[in-house]
């Protein structure tokens, strides 16, 4: 079974509270649940104060088999901006 989470936008503290409410336990391998996984629906970046922490939580869960993720429009937009900056430099 999957829990679907989207539009985190750099709010790592809120993400951690949500994961805990859903029954996920924080371990050395990130958050995990005994019989569920998270499917992250993108928009990890922009707006919030803890973008790096948010990305770390999500990536750690993915790397340890506790989550899947797709990029959202904010990630795609940032890739496009970064690509344009590289071409201009």
C-alpha cells in the first residue's frame, strides 16, 4: 500500500510530522513503515525554508526502498533554468 504525498515545497518539518502521523518511524535508513511506502508526487523545492532537508528525507527513503518519487513542475522548471544558465555562461 502507498501513501501519496505531494507539494512539500521545502517544508521538511511539516513532512516529518506528516510521516509520523501516518505511522512512519525514523531510522538510520530514513523513515520507514512496517507495510506501506510513500509515493512522492513532486514539488519538493521552492518556497519553504528547508529545501535541502526535504530532499534528503525523500532521497534517503527512496534509496532504502521506502518510497518512490516523480518530479513536479517546480523541479522541471529549475532544471530548465539551470540549463539556460549553463548555456549563457
